[in-house]
């Protein structure tokens, strides 16, 4: 069944083996207006540390705990948060009673378990996108957030970007584009998916817990590439589709007010970078939304083409937007386009601030867990179609792939 949004209510929290009824007033710490949030970082890699630095920039948090499977990453995080306790297992970190919230920056295959554990432990959660690795994980995370009455923000930061909000209000909400029949998205030449493991990882470091990194994934011997560039392997991540398209399809959902794809088809392959990766280096995805419009995604790692953006194509004009600017082009012959620049800083900071505001107000954040789930769900349709090599028909209410 489709997940429904629930009002604040009495809910259950599991502590050890006992389930006890509690209310929002039972939260481990009641935060006052001037209290700082005690934050734990789970996953202290490059992205996790960067977002942690944005939390610190707000001057509204104390980073009191850091967790990672690799001690070197913990040391790097602790250099910016010297008072933080160190953990190798996120479950131990979550036992910290004074911890108010966690930032989850682990690889995608750990998102569901880590988020659910944190929500069940009574922590508010900021989790990097995509929310899930598998389509069936989303409802479980949404339920954990709702049952425990926790704030859960997914790191789809466009929802907090000032120029995204402005473009939506000016051109989408007013109907200026007319009837939109096609939304094009693309993200080419993302070099992060071509990372090569450093020579220092040729042999597994003694302070790196490989078994813990693998977690739910089937055993394989140490492979520095699968650790360092996990986004290129479908056991750990969804490649360019969930890493990149999830950002753009979330913009589509936000602007169109429709998060219900009814079919999906994809084609692509590992055409050039035959380095052991299982995620395609080139991919095309096409989603249909209930006979209303289509949304496409195109991506290649080949360096001959670069760039990323979203383009809404309507009967009265076209709206282009990316992380730097938006441009409105009326359909009338000779009409001049209108270009507006976005902020000249990483507006993930605004997304972080929104999360912290919601930790205090208990309101839903700009990218609530349900929104993050639905955007990951749409991306998963593309990957499932790619793997199964067939068109998928989808029931967006029951969230089920329909039989052929």
C-alpha cells in the first residue's frame, strides 16, 4: 500500500528488546531556543566530512561523535571536531543518550539499516541521497520516521536552493510554461565515478574493517576499487542513475507536483570503462507519469561531453535550471530569454539550516523522508529496467512493479 503521511501522535520506541510507548516530550533532550544540537557523523568519508563542516558553519551544533569503518577517516573528521568520540559501529554511537541527531554519509548499501536504527533510537536524521539502495527499503524508513516522530531530511538540497524555489514560484506555479509534456535531464562527465584507489590501499589497512564495510553485501576478498569507488558497483550503489538522476528527478517532482511514475525503461552499458565496474558508464532512462508527461535522463562518463541540467518543455515556453542558474525562454518568436543566477555558495548549507530549524520546530523539512523515498523510487525504476532489460509498468500508489 502507498505510504501515507501521519500527524504527530503517540508512538513507539524500541529500547533493547522492550517496546515502550512514548511521546515527543520523551525525547532524550528537550532543546531550548538557544541550545546547540549534539550531532553524530556516521560515515566520515569525503562527502560526510564536507556536510559535517556545513553543520559546523551554522554554529548551531556540537559534533560529539564520529563513526566509520576506517580509522583514518575518523581521524580526519576528528581534526575538525576534536572533542568527538570515535566509533567503528554505528549502533554503539546511537547509544549516546545526549546525541540529538545524526548525519548519515555511509555508502548507499548501508543507508536503510543505519537510518532505521537511528530513527528507532530517537535521533533526528539527515541522510545523504539516495535514501535507498533497493526500492523496497523506502517504505520501511518512512515508517520508522513516522512511528518514532522523527525529523528526517534527505540530502536532495535543491529543495532548499533559493533559485530553485524562485523559479518554481515564478514560472511553474503561475502556469507560465503552459502544458508541460517533456522534462529532459542530463548529467555528463561526472569524474567522481572514475575514482582510482590510491596505492596505499593496495593492501587492506589493518585499521579498516572490510567485513563491516560489506555489511549486508555478499562476501568478497579485499578489493580497493570496490571500497574506494563503490558507486561504480551495483552491490553498493546505483551508479549514475541513483547518484545523479535522483537529484534531478527530485527537482522534477518538486516543480511538477507529481511523484508518481507509471512506467520506466532504460538502456545503457559498460561501453568503455571496462575496469570491473557493474554500473553502466552510459545510460538513458525514460519515465512516464500517468499519461501526463515524460521525464528523461541521459548520462555518460565519457569526457567528450560535460554538463548537467533540467529542462521543462511546455507549450508556452521552456525553463532550464541547474545549480548555478535558471533561464526562462518564452515560446513566442523573438522573445528574449530571462536568466537568473543562483547563489554563489554551496546551498547545501541552506538545506542543513532547514533541517536544524525543523529539529527545533518539529515541522517536516524541505525534503522530508517521504519525498526522498519517492525520488529514489523513480530512479530505481531506471536501474531495474536496465538490469532486467525490459520496460516496467508501475503502480505508484501500491508502489509495485506490475506483472507483464
